[in-house]
C-alpha cells in the first residue's frame, strides 16, 4: 500500500541485518494476533461467571415513572436485577465524569438520551440476560427532546439537567482564549476578512472490539479484580477507589488485549460500574460486553462542534489573525475526556501552523438529549476540530484572494528559526520545519502537474479536486504543572529489569490498543542498551504489575512513556558502567560505550556486554559501594512540554458530476513525528488515521431525528470506510526531533486523523469550484455533494 | 454480540420436506437461505421466528441451467455464483453489473437470489434486475407449482406472492437475441444499500431500432418497470436525446422518500441520471451483440 523510501533488504524476523534498536522490524505482537491467539476481555471466562445485560431507554427524554422487575426476576436463569433505586442506596446512582460533571449510572429520575442505562440484569448466561430485559416493565412519561444544539440555549428549550440545583438552562460553560481586543483590532483594519460556518459532525470511535468488563469481587479478601477494555488502567483504579469506595490497594485493573480504542475506552462507563456492582451483589464474577448498537448509541462520541470561523489577511495573502466562536454539543452529561484546564481541551491550537498577529476563540458548551462523551477519539483532545477549522479557513481565504492554497500556506508558515514558537493562545511549539514538509509533499504529489491536469479536465467538464492541508498536532500530555485528569498528574513511570542472562523486561503504565507498544518500547530499550528487541518483553495493562501512569490516548505513549523508557534504559546503562568498571577493574570514567557493551578506552578488546554485566550484577562480582546486586531501574517522567508533530497532506479527488460521488484518487501524506523508532509502525498509524479521515470526510455521522432517535445505531447506518474507499497511501517524512524529548520523538498516533479530513474536504470543494462552491460540510456523501453543486449546500446539523 | 430471541432450528432435506416443515410449524416458522437478511433482523429482534427451517442442503435449488430460450436459475443460487458465471454475464450483463455492487464478498458468498427476492427490500438490487429481464418466478407449495411474472410476484416492500407455506424455487429468464442490459447504482460506500439504482434491458430489431426496452429503478419508490421510459424508446433508433427523454420519464415516474441516504430531489435526479447511463450502456451492448451476430 505504501511508497516506502527506506525499506531495508528484508524486514522479516531472523534477518542478520535486523536493527538492534530503531528501524523497520515486524511487530512482536503480531504472531499472537494473526494466529487468533489474542486475549480480549470477552475471551475471559472465570469459574461461576455470570452475565450482565443493560436495559436501555427507548426514548431520548422522559421521566421515569416506574420500573417493575418482577417478571424478569422470575426468569429461571436470572440471578439479580439492579435498578437506579438500588444504586441510590449504595450511593452509586451517579458517578463523576472526567469533566467535573456527574453521569447517571442507572436512571433514577429522568432519561436524558436514547440508549441510556435503565436497569441491569445478571443471569446465568448472556442469552438469558438479554431475554430478561424484555421482561422488565418500565413506564415512561415522555418529554420533548432537545437534539439540536443550536436550540439548546433558547429560553423555551427543555432543561435537561434539572436535577442540578438552580439550573435553568442547558449551558455547560463559556470559555475563551486569546486576546479578543487585539484580535478585533487586527480584523478592523485588515484588507480582507472572510468568514465561514463549518460543522464537525458527531462521529463515533467505533473500535472493532466494543466496550466490556469482567468484574470479580472476592468477598473474603475484599479485592476487586476488574478486567476492562480500558486505555487507562491506573487512572481507572484510582477513580474506582474514589467512586466505589474500595481501598485502592484492593483494586486490580487488568486491561488485556484491546481491539482498538480511539478514545472510546478512556472513560468509565456505567456498564463497568454495573459489572462491579453485579459481582458484589451476587458474589460471583460478572461479565458485561456491550453489543455494536450499544457501543454506537451510548458509549461516547466525538466532535459535534459548530464553528464560526473568521480570518483576516492582507491583499497579498499575509494572514494576520483568526477568530472563532464554537457551539459545542456535549450531550446529556459533560463527560469529555481531556487533561487541560480548558473545557475545550487543546482546541486553542486552532492558530495552526501560521505566524499570526492575534487570535481569539470562544467556546460555548451545551447539554442536549444525546449520548455523553466528546472523547479524544484520535483527535488529541479537540485538535482535530481546531485543525479542520484553520485549514478550511485558509482555503476559504485562498479562494477569496484567488491564490493557490499551497502557496498561501508557504507564505504564512512559522519559520524554522522561530522555534520554540509561542502562538497567540499560549502554546509553545517545540520544533518544526514546515516549509520543508510542504515542499516534499508537493514534490511527491507532482503538484504542478496535478494543477495542469485539473485545468485540462475542467475544460472538459470533469471535476477533479486537489486539497492541501498542513497541520500542527499537540500531543504528549503533559507537564504535571499544567495537566491532569481528575487531579491525577500526567507523568508516567517505567521499570526495567535486566535478568542475569541479559534478557530484559520493561513494565509500563500505558496500554496498547493496537499501536505496537510491545515492539516500539522494546526497540527504544534496544537502541539504548544494545539488547535485541526480541529479548525484551513488555508488561503492560495490569495495575498490579506496572508502575503508575495515565494511559494511552492523545498520542501520549511515545512522548511520555517512551521518554520514561529511554531514561530508565540510560539509568541501567549508567549502572552497568559502574558494574563493568568493577568487573574490568577500571575506573568507570575510563570506560566507553558502544551499543551493547562497555569497554576500556583505548583497548576495545577489554569490555563487558550488557549480558555479562547482568550476570556479574546478579553473581558474585564484588560490587562498588552503593550499587545493588541487580541491573534494574525505575523512573517517572514528567514531560517538560508537549510535543508538536506536524505534516503536509495533499489529496486528489474525482467527483462524478452526474451523481456527486467522490473518489479519493491519491493521497500524499508527509509526516514529521521527530525521531522515527519503527517506520513500519509509523506508517501503519498513518494509514489507519488517513482511512479514518476518509470516513469522517465522506461518510461518518451520527444523526438524530426530531424525536431524538439516534439514526446511527448499526454499521448499516453508521458507515465506516473499507479498503475500497481508500487509495494507495503515498507516505513520506521529514525528521525534526523534539528538542526536549530524550530521544527526540513526538508521537504519531493521531496525526493522520487530524490532518486528513481538511485535505479531503478542501479537495472536494476545489473540485466543485466550477459550480461556485466555496464550502461544504462533512460528510461529503453523494447526496450532499450534489446539493452543493445545485447551490444548496446545507450543514448536516 | 447481538442476541436474537429464542428460536428452534431444523434442516430441511428436500423441497418436499421443507414444504412439510413449513406446514407443520406454521406461520411462526421461517425459511433461512443465506441468512444475510433474516439473521441481522433476528439479531436486532425485529424478526422473531419460532422456527428456522434451513434450506441450505437443498442442492436441487442451486443451479444455473440453459433450457431452450430460457435461463433457469435456482432460488438457492448464491450471489457469488451469479457474479462469476460467464454464461450469465454473456446473456445478461446486467446481472454481473448488479452483483458487483451487492454487499461484499462475505455476504455474496452466502446470500441467495431467492432470499433476495423474498426479502423484497425496496433497496434490493436483484428485483430490478428480474423486472427488466422479464423473469418468471416458480413457486411451490404443498398444493403444487405456480409460475408468476414479476408484476404479480411483487406485493410491495417486504411482501411477495410467496405464501407462508410456500417456497420460491426458481427464476426463469427469457433469452432474446440482439439484446443488451446494464445496471448502475449509487451507494454511499461499498457494501451499502443503494441510494438509488437503475437497470435497463434493451432488445433491438434487426434494423437497429429498439424493439422493446425495460427500465427499472431500485430504492426509488417504484416496484415495477417504468412503462413511460420504455414507451419513449420503442420503435426508435437509440440516441442521447432518447436516453434523456427516458431519464426524465423515469424521474417523473419514481416516488422516492427522503432518508439518511438522501433527499427526494437528489433521488429523483438519480432516477434520471442513472436511467440515461444504463440505457446508453445497454444499447451499446445490444449493438455489440448484434455485430457479433
Ligand atoms: C451488509 C449487507 C449488505 C447488503 N447489501 C445489499 C445490497 O447492496 N443490495 C442487495 O440487494 N442486497 C444486499 N444485502 C442483502 C443480501 O443480498 C442478502 O443476502 C439477501 O437480501 C437475502 O438473501 P439470503 O439468501 O441471505 O436470504 P435470507 O436472509 O436467508 O432470507 C431472507 C428472507 O427470504 C426468505 N426466503 C429465503 N429463501 C427463500 C425461498 N427460497 N423461498 C421462500 N422464502 C425464502 C426468508 O424466509 C427470509 O424471510 C446486504 C446484506 C448485508 C448483510
């Protein structure tokens, strides 16, 4: 699928040229996955295990009048039925969200979105549990639903969170960033000002594995073991301690193999809590795994931003300022996962890759009768929305100025010598060379030729579009002094042990959902210590076995835990130096390091390998004072800053003028994630993100009808792209290391998701230029594209 | 995992046995062929049969057979078999056109032509194909066999002439010389049901004029061919102007409803646009067939 510029002779295992350290090696975890030997939450079967199923609300907004569970309890295989009232007794009816709000675990007073949790049945098998849901009698008093965020603040809008004392409207927050007065002043005197409303519709992470848990509460020891689909096991442990009142040392969270996360598995969902309650109540392990419709309708969503953007520039195309107001639909509970003090997360990076004089953004968050969430979803906490806004706005400006969009970007980039660069909303970008990446992508694309081809096609009435986007990502949350999730700082621990024979084990707080951690982190240690990656095991996903840390999301694993791993390996290397000195009867200062070995300066034949040193450490060598008899170390890494990966994307589309169907013909992605540990894994992350981008740009949306029904409750309705919708990805890269990261790596997990949607939409709008189209909102489905061609482009919400 | 309501299951061994089982278990029983329409509905508990009668062992219903001037296709013939059949592609290129855009390989490997027609989903593609090819449906019950033209087979969305105690056994397609056919569908994504689709079959006279033609629409609120479109073409020499006129007739005749796939005006436009395209292609194919003799 890929244009590979640096493929070595043979990437297969067993190749003598195989890198010990960074380089293209096959993933260590793949033999397990490709042979079907992965072990996921739903594979867990414990003795005596029961099965839970959730009764969900059929309507979006309704008072709960009564629940009658008699018939369900009479089912021969049903063991327990739990309702909101039962939870009230346990003080568990409401749980704190990740955004200083609360969320109902089970409805006690009022249903607030379709699919909300109403009751929990525990039965001998999953079939009985599901059947028994139909035996619960619930009476609802249906209320008018509010699903249109634009109407959320109307005086006559139904108040969704009327359980909160004193609440008379649906406003969650008003938040702003940047200098409003300075921005307005620049706008007032600018030659050119263009504005555009743009909608980033509600989409869903839709991982292949849905959410689920197996709770096993041991009444004798008081210990809760909770197997969970979670991206953040340690954070969950602390939260469970706080929510459920179980002492933290009596909680073990295990996150086994995870079938995709994309932010969907950051939060704590009612189902997890219900599995725990079910286990405590029945004294037996309880498994709960949601089905696809439950996942799509209730466990979190992403985006749902209505953005009003404005850009100011000189006639010559020097961009001066940017401002925006956003209406953010957070659903029925504010459960957004994000680590900043800002309710809109990283959205204020909307100044993008350009050197501006001023910028201002404001965001108003509202409640609606929709599922809560607003999770990261491969967007680094709202960077996706921010990048979409600025990259569409720049294109809108290019059109207004009649300038080439690539040229306009080149004219306005932050220059390499300006880094570290403080943008107008408080971020300090670590490093970048934007022009180089942009020019490389243009070269790979054959940009001039494409424009020529487009001009020829236009003559013939054919619709071809070329879309450019340039993004600056912000990942690796984050410095403890600025970032936390419900009070937990975001430093990550790492432990490394080198066994006597020189094989090693690394223990990490971050858990992989498919990113290839077992390979990447082994390669980091390999690079630092010279131990082959296959001799290094990664232990992760079990809070009883790993050091504390905040988890995998927002592309933070390599920027934070990757740094921790490099540093812990260096610590071991320094310790090895002391031990080698003792073994070689030399002063450590007289030793020199080459990959895998300390040797005596000037006498390379006198040296000790890491394996020899490990054996020495655990053996009988007389160790220097203060040196323990092992080759182990641990660190906790508090990142001094975030990292700022970037990239230049070019997309080529063809649009069928008769039907409005969009075909992505080519996609060129140049990414800069700093130091590249395993290029193959990086490309895999990019391919996935680009595919995701095609989905969002062309087909994905969770819609609601006026009655509040979710119209995206199955994969027949909520479309995600297949191999048929995506082109052969053409990838390239530049390398601008992060100056503050121990190995210069920046993170790549979400770059393509962030960068690709604007490139695709820009291409579609470019294709439709002959029809006078200057903007259309996602998703660019055939019907919506055709409407735009008729001059009737409409926002999706 | 989506879990269906409880049901019982039995495998039929022959057509007669299947009919017996249908009679025995009554209206709460359902035949399952490929299962790609029935099982998803059961998993969503939209369909809750008490008995599933599996007809996948009825190899006697899995055939493609040339019989004089008819092509006979057994109801249990899989989409993939139809897609891959060179004989079918040569006689009725519309079938391959349509099969290429029905679902995905996983569904096509199991799903059957009989199941498709009996499901009678308004967005189901093979109904249109059968309509424009003037197929006949062979239906059997314990009382014997009946053969119905498509106009009588269809009874509206999700309804057909096949009774609860009957089986659709076969489709018969008349083979005519100097003919061409084509199908085109607009979908939001591969494997999605049609936003709208059109199929056409054209039969030329020896002088190259249109002897007869049929245009059908899928997912556009019409479960019979567009008579007006055929009327436009009959007796004339095919050209762009006629295709456009037929397209307008199709747009006027269709009756689409707005849904997540698109609004009414777009779907009506598709009826027009796709009718032109399939007629253009069907006529070209017919002309090519005539040349080959
Ligand atoms: C993801 C997906 C995408 C799809 N996309 C498309 C598409 O784009 N276009 C399209 O046309 N179809 C599509 N389909 C439907 C697919 O073609 C089905 O296979 C087909 O509709 C039903 O065929 P089946 O053999 O699976 O029928 P089943 O599901 O087994 O049966 C369907 C119904 O027909 C009845 N039935 C089956 N055989 C007989 C018989 N011989 N006599 C009497 N009654 C019978 C059953 O009782 C049942 O009521 C899609 C399906 C899926 C799952």
